[in-house]
C-alpha cells in the first residue's frame, strides 16, 4: 500500500540557478501562473491569447501575424516548425556548431528530409560566405540554424543570412531558445521566416511554452500541405501522402486555425503557461527590449571579468559569445564535479557541466533572465573563488570581485 504520509508537500530547496538554463523564474511570472483558470473560449481568454501574440510580435521585432505559443518545451516549437514545413525528400542545410545543430538534424531526418550539414569546431561560428557557398552547392529548400548554442556558448550572427536565403529562395529558420531576450533578435530586419524559442533562458520563465513566429511565406508553405479536413482520412501513398503533416499536435496549420479568428478547436491551450509566457514578455517590454539585452551584456561582461580576474580561462571565440552564458575551462588538477557539488551543497548555487567534446573540460555559467543581476554575479564569483581555494586551486583572493566591480563602475560612467 502506498503510504501517502511519506509524500510531503512540494517544497524544493532554495537554489540560485546560474547554469545554462533553466534559471530561477521571475516571481512575477510565478504569480501570473498561479491565477485561476478560465474556459478556453471565454472572451477573456481569447483576449489574453491576442495580447500574447501582440507582446511576442514586439519582442521578436516583427509584424508577422503568425506569432503565438506552441504548448510544450522549446523542442516542441522546433518540432512544430520542422514537421509542418519539411516534406519527405526536401533538402535542408544545417550549419552545426554545437549540440543543438545536431538536434535540428535529428528532427529533420525524422521528417525524412535529405539533411546536409556544414560544421565548425565547437567554440566557433560560421562566416556567412561559408553558408552561402554551401547553399549554392546543395540548393536546399530550407536553412535550419541555431542562433545561440548553449552547448558551446556561441552566438551565430544571423543578420546577413536572411538576404542570402532570399537570393537563393531558401526558407530561413532559427532556434533562438538560448539567446532570445538577452541578445539582439530582429526577425523582420534579418529576413527570418521562422523562429522558435522557450521561456526558461533569458525570458525568465519556466520551461513548457514555446513562443514562435512565422513569416507569411512560411505560413503559406505550411498551409499548402495537407491537414485533416483536406482528406488525411482518404489519403493513400499514391495520392500525395508526402504532403500530409504527420503530426496532429504539431500541425501548425491547425494551430493557426486555433489561434486565428476561426478559433477552431485543436488542443486545450495550456492556460497557466500562457499566463506565464504573457508575463515574461510584459516584464521585458516594460524594461525595454534593448535595455534588457544591454543588461544581459553588462552582467555577462562582469562575470567574464571576474572569471578572468581569478585566473580562469574562458572558452571559445569571445567575439561571438552569447551575452548570457560563459564557458570556463576547468583548471588542471581540479575535480570539476567536486567544485560544482560543493557550490550546490554549501552555497545553493548551481552552475552547468557540459556535453560531448567539452565534457569534463568546461563549466558553463549563465547570467540570464531574472538572474542577470549584480548580486547574483557577485555571489557566484565569490562562492566559486572560495570553493576553488578550498580545493587546491589558489587565486589572488578577492581579485574576481574587484574585476567584476570594475566593469560595473565603468558602466555607470
Ligand atoms: C536550452 C535549449 C533548448 C531547450 O529545449 P527544451 O525542449 O526546452 O529543453 C533548445 N534549443 C537551444 C538552442 C537551447 O539552448
């Protein structure tokens, strides 16, 4: 028999989440999420949906009508985009500079695309010319990119790729989950056709909702595929089966009919997540999107200065680092996991480990969303310095904080 007395009320330990995501949610977002539910066709609810679309248009800097939420984590947004646009046999090009490029390849292969990749070593990004050369050789239907890859902390410049894609008539998608809200994102100015993101990085919310935006061109591509009312029931392999979107949940055509004026029933909107996503956008727009990006840059710079101040080496090409995550080489003779565990156990601070070729080589420290603040940066630096000194890596004690303070002081001038 299940002993229900053994299951306490949820009461997680107090943690300061300074890894590559998730991070502590802004208390305003948590408050919005604890609001009571309403019916999915209540006029108040449909008005909240419309407001959420308007808020994310502003955040994405786009006039795209089709700017809305996919219910699910960031991966749900990625999957909805790819499943809805890519037909079996379509050629896609994926520039891979970290783990999330591999994820795009994997999902595209499940869509039975012909996947072509180019790659650079982890810690670098692509020169636009390299992408254009590959587009000319491969002639893909879509270019699938990652803007900020948390596995390497690098930010791929996208500004020039849109124009290249237009010239060669290629659909241009990016996964902006890690970067959105903390680094520039200009959907219309950069000519992006489709972007997806998540709340748990710079947007300061929990994971579970994926804000997406689609250009009219991308929406047309989706609309031109087959949806249920156009005859999935009768479709056979002989008759355009490849045109069918093989997912109901992620069929963007049906989701657009749900968010659009038709309000055709699809899923039940995840109301509490929508309340949270709406508040994430409202917080950033009240601060000012450019101010919010500048805040991420300031605290990212202060963290970097502090890390260098204590004699640690940052990872990758710093010119192309995201504002909100820093890779830090684990010094020789230091047990990376012992440091992380001591930070967690004795200070309640979580920093990130890493994957693949960087496993055991670097830590990843994030300063994003609600946690992109002076107090969190200074606390993390002082705790890390103390723990390193406890375990045989000697630093000039206090140097980290002084270096970070210098960044803050010069920013105030
Ligand atoms: C963190 C991250 C994700 C996360 O996806 P989830 O489904 O929310 O776990 C996706 N893409 C990128 C680039 C990320 O950095």
